């Protein structure tokens, strides 16, 4: 049997990060469900922690839907049903995942947290066994057993209204996020967004559940599917559908239609994936250039390499480069403590 090995360098983590890691491992040790990634073993040392996990190499949810040549509403119900069953298992134990999403763009890029166990043999044929999906990423998971949670967390487009209102909350926040994911699966774009990326306006829409189901993207979606979305995206958590009630919803009990996803939905889903991956890749590129620049700057400071046509004037905190035809390098420390008259500065590194 093949496993995945997740190696975490603890030296790069502060106290808060270590506490989050410890909580994640504790929760993963006690959860055992077919639709939740399994933690098989943990190897811990002072500098590193190694997690032995299920190998999930089947790809991400939305990529799979786009690649599938024949994807119906019934197939969507099968995928979403697996997520709901995983949530129901967690919620029965008063565990909130708190970070359901299909992408995340932060300083630590993470993929979707809904992954498949294996790849499809034939993209034109839907085989249920090849669509076994597991929930991953329990870094923000929390227990509501003794008291409600109050820490603001989550991904903006998927965060529940009660979190934005800074209220104490429970496992129902996951059902809101699940509703957002279902909305995207059915039409190809998120229910809450702002064209100018104004977070204030975005959060206002989320708090009031200000969304619609525009034509033509929702024209072929069944009434039961629309009903489930509307019952999940309810601002009041006490009126929102629970995981147990969602499992019993008609749409997940065989009432989903065999209607094939239309060209409009597929185009929107491709566009959604393209835009979000483009943003993530640009973000990663920016961060890479930033660290490359920092690393290069440090390297040149520690090991200066000068061409013949460069004249360098080295100060206590900066390097001024003046290109000329001189073949000599004259280095002068202008801020050195206790200036020594008549003594030149030799070609060596000068630190603050």
C-alpha cells in the first residue's frame, strides 16, 4: 500500500503555528471516515514532524468536473453527498472544519481541500468508484463540544455570516460553506463576489445572503437542487439546514436529474478555475521573485563581485555603485565609529 508523507519543518513555526499543528493532529487521530483523509501514523522530533496520510492523487474537485466529458446533476449530487456525509460525521462529534473551500490564496498556498483518491480511467464514463472523494486540511478545525467557537477564520468567499458578525458560532458554519461549494458546482461561479474586489461590499452581500440564480446558467438546474442551495445559504444559523437534514434532502436521495451540465455552466467553471489559478500563480511568482531578490541581495552583500568598470563606495549600511572606466575599486567607510585619519579601507566586507 502506498501512502503520502507530509513533512513539516517545526523550526519555521512559531508558538501559535505549533499549537495549530498539535490541534490538527489530535483531531485527525480521532476521525475515521471513508470520506475523510486518514492519518496512519505520526513521527515527531524536535525539528520535524512527519504525517503518514492516505495518498490522494486523483486531483481536485473542479478540475475533475471540467475534464469529465459527461457530467450530470446526479453526478454532482454524488460528489456533494460525500462532502455532506463527511461533515455529518464531524458534526455528530461536535467538530467544525471551519475552512471548506475550493481554493485558498494566502502566504502559504494550499490546493482545494476536496481531493479524489484515484484518477479516472476514462473521462467520458462516470464510474462511482473512481469518484471517491476525501476531505483534507484540518488546520483550522475546532471542537464545539463544551462551548461555541469565536475565533474569526475561513476563506472570504466561503465564510459564514455569523463569523463576519463576530458572533460565537458552531458547526453550522460548515453548512454555509458547503452551500457555496454546491452553488459553484451547479453553475460555475460563486454566489458572492464583487467585481472590484471590495471586501466591504462582499461581506455585506454575505451577511444578507444577497445572491441570485441568473439565466441561462440556472435554467436547467432542477428545483430540488435550487431548494437545497437556498436552505444552506441562510444567514441565520438556527434556520440553516443541518448536516443530518441535508443528508436526507430529496436531491441527495435520488431525486437529482440526469440533465447534463450545459455549455454555459462548463464555460463558467473553466473560467472560474482559470482565474483563480492565474491569481494563485501570479501570487506565487511575486513571492518567489521577492525571496529571490532578498536572497540575491544578501549573497552580493556577503560576497561582493565587482566588474572592472565598476567603482564602489561602501558605506556602513549601503552600497553605491558608480560605473566608470577606472580599473581600481575604492571602498570607503563613511560612518565608521572613530574615524581613523590617513588609514584606507581595504577590500573587505564591512558590516554595521
